[in-house]
């Protein structure tokens, strides 16, 4: 074999166990007792202070390249991913220019990414007004599904779908068996909410009420019910929606849902005036809401946790005026997602097996990746060596994403990524070694 990990603690389908993991040609080919005599060109013996996890799968990342590469780029984003134990990510169809709404734009993005990625990268397509005829071509070209907005996306080149357009798009994507992932906030509800302007976070929170999420999710559920399409709710922040999602599933609606580390970590009560690094849409809500999101994870209603890494240049956060109404909404958390979630999870009695389920197994399953998200025979040898009891304080100067802005700056977190391996090769951040993925080929 090429490589053997001898790990007193490793997360497999059997839970946290002691195993020797053998790798050949980038695949897991042996899972044996710790004392098994496996021979390989390289043997790595881990101590009991670290746990061998499957590489994480983050299906919600805005790389912004090409077009807004000053915000982020494939090299910087994938270095940050690897530093955070993420071995596979799926890039969103915006805020790049052009957005990934036709095959030509997808090819531009792939050419931009080729030879520059340190982890494996797949792509979402976009569903916007007028591109119904492009969806089949994007699907055949290997995108993992389609993203749409129900209100202004923040960038003019990726407009939202209205209810009629969404129903039409759902009928189209159902026809070839893929999924629609939805930014679910209702434009009318937000239009009638108070203004977001000013330094007070409480005013911004009132401008994006829970009801805007709830109404939009209810609409998505009914359209999925009528069309039979598979839908996924992005970045859930309103815990109010959890019961209706549970009921919809009981009724046979094919719906899944994600949330994000920032909703599970921060609370509205702790965000100071002018602290626009915390602005995201939908917003970070109150402490009681956060606890109900954790309950949704425990109950299996919220399926997975992904970062929604959405960075920008510091100027767009408008630290000069601290105005939530004009600052860019997005949180850069790709590198710290795992320790952020682990810090909160262990305080609530969860285990690393739960975190792996939420951040590796289920995201991979959601997009149909059959060789990612598990340490199992035949799977890609993607690993994260994680020290769960080690602690650190987040310093943006040490993060790998392009711009030194993050809501996690100064936050003490538990858990340190000691190393990340992609198909049996350690990611050093020097030579890019990731591949570009297509649906059905991973």
C-alpha cells in the first residue's frame, strides 16, 4: 500500500474506534484492527490526542472567481478549506462574473479553476429568469443541482425567481432528477419590514424578520409538493420553520435543509452596534433561536451544516460608518467551521460522530457524492487529523482566505486541524492537487 494510518481514534461507520487505515491509489483499501500488520511505503502513527476524521464536504461556498477575485479566488479559498479540514467543496453560481447560469459560463469557471485548487471542487448551476432552456445543458455538463433566490441576491447579474418562475424551474429539474437549492426569504415581507439602515444590529435584525423566512419556506414546500421536485433550503436561521419542514417530510415532500456555523455560534444579543462583520442574510438571531436550531439538528430535521463562506473586500463591510444597511452581507468561515461547530456541539453533549455526520456524511449524500464523506472501503482517502481538546483564538491574520475579515476573529475555539489529506496525499498548500468534480463521477 501507499500509506497506512495507525489511529487509536478514527471515525468510521462503527463510530469512534481504533483502526489501521490502508490507502492505495488514493482510495481506502483496508480498515483493520489497530495492531494489524499492514505494510506500506509510509506509515503514520497517530497518538490518542488526535482523531482521524473523513475530510469534510462543504456544499455552500462562494469562491467569487472569476469576476470578483479580489473578494476571493480558487487558490485562496481552497487553501482555507484545506486548513479547516475540508477536502471537497461545491462552489455557488454567484458572485462570480459571469454567473454559472449556462454552459459557457460554467466552462469559464472551470478554466479559471483548473490547476489552482488545493481540494476537490464541484459546481452548482444557477436558475434565474429566462434560463429554463439552459438547465438541461448545465445538468449534462455535471453541475450538482441549481440554486435560486426568491429576493434580490445582492448582485444584479443573478436575479430572483418569482413564484411562477420557481414552479416552472422545479418542473424542469424534476424531469432530470436533480435538486433545487433555495435562498428562502420572501421579498414582499422584507419590503414591508423596517429599514435596515444604521449602526444598530437590532434594527438590521428587524429588517430581516423570521416571518420572511417562514413564508418563503412555506411557499417552497407547497411548490415542491405540487411538482414532486427535490428541494433544499439553504442557511436556515429561523427556528420557526423547523416544525413545518418536519411536517412536510411526513407528508412525503422531498425537502432537506442546512444551517451554518455562525447561526450555531453567535447570538444577536452579543453583536455590537456597527459590527458589520456579523452581517449576513438571513441574519444571526437570538440565543433562544440558536438553541432551537441545535434541537433541530439533534432531532434530524436539519440535515447538515455548511459554511456559506461569503467573503468580500474589507471596504464593502463599511467599517468606516458601521452601517448595516449598506454593508455587504456575508461571513467568511470556511477555515474555522469545524472548530466552531465542535466548540458548541461538545458543550451540548454531542460527539465527534455527530459533527462528522453533519459536516461530511450528509453534505456528500445530499449532492450524490458516492466516494466522499466517510472513511470506508472504496472511498477516496480524504482525511482530517483533528485535535479535539486543543484550543486556539481565531486571528484573521492567520486565516488563508483572501481578505482579513471574519466574524470569528478573536473567538476562542476548541479543536485544531493538524493536517488534511486528499486521496492519500497531504495538502501542504504549495502545489495544487485538487480536481474539478462532475456530478455522477465522484
